[in-house]
């Protein structure tokens, strides 16, 4: 019985195998459907990777990320360098700068890139509409800058990622150059009262004291084995004796750089040092008062602070350098603010533009135009 049962099982199995239909006939429709789905998926992936939506329109022209890549790159690479200072792990990008809205540095950077793009493209169009064109000197400078960018300034990976060709960079730098010349011309026409600006800047706070110094450290030294170590009291006395040895010569020598031998490693000559009254972090208040009371050409006694021994000679106790710089910075800020208002109120309204926020949402600052290491 057992034997016949086994034979029957084998026969049934054989019959089932014989009755199966050819695989090609059963699977062909499914294969066609599957192949079609694969094609659709590949096309969708390629479309997603290659399609670049229009991010803004200006005067009838659409701009996608390739058109605006340089503007985004200048902003993105700058913020990326800041991120590197915080470890380069994206922590800086994601810092919240507005608790109420939840805006992050990443959001602010994108907004800056969009505004920069709009600003230069609109200003370029306005300049062209008023007959502006690049002169030969500007063209030469642009050519030189493009060469510098393509041969070292911009990493090769970023050049490839953004397709920064010579033609593209020449065009975009040409737009920026023309826009900036137009802006400078309009700023020159602005009526800004420099005397009003000066009223807000106290000369005495910015009065600069220029002096030269010879110094020797009393905090650290390099030992015979090349290690940086703290100075002992004996070392400090030796340092004092060393600077005292040249003190008398310093009072009568015109060129202090000649007092320091070429093989000297401890004494340091600094041709120009300075501070202003408002820079309270320089020296102690007592030392600052002594230096500020010096006449031009006067040589101080040996001065000691927590870091070093100094010999100081006053060069100019009434320099206007810091004050002039403060005035210049205040003037530049006033000019930029005035032109910004002019751009928003007079120039921008002359142009048709739209920023397509829906398309911009797909882009995340941090890896749009810069290559990941």
C-alpha cells in the first residue's frame, strides 16, 4: 500500500508539471507593465533631478537656479565658512535667529540670496535702459577675475556643480559690474550732509595715539626642547635686565629696528601700534593714561603690565585716522541706506517682477551651490 501511494504521488506531480502553461505566455503582460512602470520611475527621477523651476521673473524673463547660481554661491559659500567655524556639521545653519517666527540662519541666507539676485538683475536692466555699457577697462578686469575664479578661487567641485563656465561667469560679472557703476553714480547724486554725520561722532573718543614699542614677554617662553612654558621669577628678572640694557640706547636712537639683533628671539620691535580713548581693552587704565600724556617723540620709562615689559615712543598723540575711518563708515552706511530707499521706492517699481516662493521652498541653503566635502 505504501508503495502504490508513493507512485501515485509521483504521477500526480508529473501531471501537474506537464499541465503548466508556458511562462512566456503568462508573464508577458506583466513584464510589459513592469517595464513601463520602471520607465515612468526613471523619467520621474530624471525630471526631478534635471528640471529646474523658475524662481523669479523680471521684466518678462524667467530665472531658474542655474541663472542665479553665482548670486546664491556668494551668499552660500560665505555662510558655509561661518558654519565651518562651528564645526561644519550644520549647527550654525540651523541656529534660530527669530524665536517668534522660527526663522533660522538658513532661512535668512536664502532670503539674502534672493534679494541679491533681484537687486543686481533689476539694477542691471535699469542701467542698460539708460544706455550704460561696459567700458574696455571693466571688460579687462572681468576677464582677469574670471580667470582667477576658474583657476583657484572657486573649488573645481563647485565649478562643476554649478556649471560655472567662462561664458557664464563673464556674463554675470558683467551684470554686477554695470549695476554697481550705476549704483555708485546714483549715490554720488545723493544729497547727504557730511557735517551732520560728524555731529554724531565724538572726535575725542576716536582720537588716535600712534606709538612704537620694544617689548619682551613675561608670561611665556620656549625652552631648549621647544616647549612653551611659564616664566619663573628668575626668568622675569632676566627679561627686565635684557630690555633695560637697550633702554638708554632707545632714548637716543632714531631707528629702533637697529636695536634688535637679527638673532634676537625675545625682544620684539613693533613699528606702529595705536589705540583710541574708547579702546579700553588696550593696557590697564593707568598705563593708558601715561601713554596718552606723552608728547610726540617722548620715550617712556620701562612699562610693565601682566604680559610684558615695554618701552614706548610716541609718534603722534593726535592722529585723526580712527576718527576719519569712523566718519567714512558712517557716511557709507548713510549712502547705502539712502540708495536702498531709492531702489525700493523709485527703481524697483519701474520693473515687473515676481518671486515664486513655492519653487524656492524646494531649495535648502547649505548644499544648493556648494559641494559637500
